[in-house]
């Protein structure tokens, strides 16, 4: 059962025209999104916000899966239906974030390592009972402007925990999404990001092999190859697309069923444009190139909703529009006209 279930779920998550909504923000992270809009960061407002997203009519046409937070997977809509049930009825696969955030790495405290392996086997069993069919673990790789980081220690430490997490997920018959995020922070060049991303992914797949992770039963959630946000030399959309796919070709085995990009602080429209350009390259990639966006899907609906119950319909239209645009980008069919169609 395990192999078939894992492979089938992984394929479902990268079904044509669909991608993943990351709605797994911690209390602290969602608080930072709520604060500028004057929304109190309490359990009920977090529930109301997620309900607005999950009950958007017809969203299953564009969204294959939703990554939930521990609180959210236990919550229910106003009609008392658990959120998991709401999603499943829409044909959406429920998932769960299982890492517990980053801490300074012993031996190189300026760098980060993700924690959360302790008790993970038991937590996965609990999440499976709650309906989760896939999970996510994020590792953070920072590029230092001094050229010295990331260190091999940081790459190997994060790759090791990603692989151990993935192996535990598959043991529990839960598809692991492996997320090694190379941060946009800093002034590095596109070429330096390529170099670090290539080293990161080589290290991660070595660790996955050593931990006997079934490649057909996992998904990769990488960052795109981008210049640092503070770089004076930003790259054209086509250059980012070409560099990203070239880097993936060098590092990701063809057995992986799909790649679901994170948006990583890009604007809504730029993240969509980059995904679209990758899917328009003359030589097709080995894998479905999809999305697993948080802010790039949520920014517009959150700003529209702003905690106001009378604006739920408008916010849901904004969410559906962003999901539609990213669905089109999966086929290289995103256009300026489609982007303007919601205005």
C-alpha cells in the first residue's frame, strides 16, 4: 500500500493546472501579516481568515493541496465541518507543516538549522488520523555577502534533517515536501545564487539517497534562482527562468514527480511571471513545474479581507484570481490580459 499511496498522492499534488496553497504560517508569522491591517492575532481571527480561503467556491479547480498549521488542522468552519473535510469535499489534499522553526547552528551560529525531529514519528501518526496526506519541512540557507556562507556544515546539517524528516513521513505513508529555501536576503548575484542552490540541492539529494527516501513518493519545494533583494543588478524574468531550470536539471533526479516552487518574498505577479516563463522554455523540464505559494497567493485576499466579514466575497474573488493566474502559469499561459481581468 505504501508505495502506491505515496506515489499517487504526490502525483495528485502536481496534477495539471493545479498547485499548492501554503497556509501554514505560525502564530508569529501570521501576526506580522495581520498587524499592518489592524487585525488582532487571536485564534478566532486566524480561523476566520483560513475559512475565507478554504471556502472559496470552486477553488479546487486551481488548488491541489493546502499545507495547514497544527492549530488549523484541528479547526472547523462556522457550520462545524472540520477544515480537513471542507478541503477534501473540494477535491483538495490536506497537508501539514511539521518542522518547529529554525535555531542557530552549533558550530556556525550565524547560520540556521531547522528543529522538530524529536517526537516527529508520533506527531505524524496523529496528523495522519486527522487527515493529513502530505507534510512540509523548511530548511533555510542564507547567502552571506562575505562569500563565506553557506558553509558545508550548514548545508550538510540541514540536508540531514530534511532527509530524516522525509524518511519518517514515508514510514507513516505521508508524502514529504522537501523545502530547502535559499533566501533572497542580501546583495548576491544571480550567478552566486545559482552556485549556492546547486550545492544545496546536491547535498539534499545525497542525504535523501542515504536515508532510503523513495524519490517517486516525495516533492521538492525549492526557491527560484534569483539575485539577492539588495542586489543592484536584478535579472529579467527569462534569465531567472533559464537559470532556475538549468540548476534543477543539474541536481534533481528525474524520478521526482514534481517541483512546487516557493515564492520566497517575491511579489504576487513576479512569482507568477517567473513560473510562467519556466513553463514556456523551448525545452520542457523533466518534471511538472508547479507552485506552493503562501504570500504570492494570500497577499491580495488578506489585504482585501482585512478582518471585515462584509468583504469575504471580495477577498475570495481576489484569492480565486491569484490561483487562476498561477494555474495558467503552469501551462505557460499567464498573460497581462488575464492579470488585468480581475480589476
